[in-house]
C-alpha cells in the first residue's frame, strides 16, 4: 500500500528552524517529483517547494525563497524540507506530495506552529 508519512513539525519561536521529513513506502519514490504544500486555517492550500525527479533544480514559492530548502534522498525514500528563519505566517499543516505519473500520493501532514 502506497504511503507518505510526514514528521518533524512542532512549536518553534520566530526565527527558529525545523526540518520536516516525508518517508515514502509502497511505490517507486525515486520515479516521482516531490512537492511540499501547506494549509493554514481559512486559507487555500499553498505550494511551498518542489524537487524534480532527476535534476537538482528545486523551485520555491516566493514567500519561502531563501529560507527553506527542499531535498531528497532516494536511497532512504525520503524527502526533506529544511525551514530556517521561520515566521508566524509559516504556521500551517505541511503536506508532502509525490507525483509518479499519473498517480499522486499525499501524506496526512505535520503541523508547524511558529509563535513566541
């Protein structure tokens, strides 16, 4: 059964850092493009970052550019999102998505709360 499990969220003060992980199982993770999204209460799901299948060419939303770094380790079937200089507006449930055309897989998300 295909599954994505995110972890690493929590409560952090403004300016702090967190590293999110997304572990895949049940499908060929290395054949998929990875994306992170986030959902905040009362807001639409927002794209955060993506990492393609083979090229080391990540893309980021303007709101996180320069602060977040997406990466992947195919040997561990895991994607990461390193988040630095966190702001209150980064508070959201962060979800991992892997697209192995034509199938897309989603995790349940991990909550990130940035507050003093």
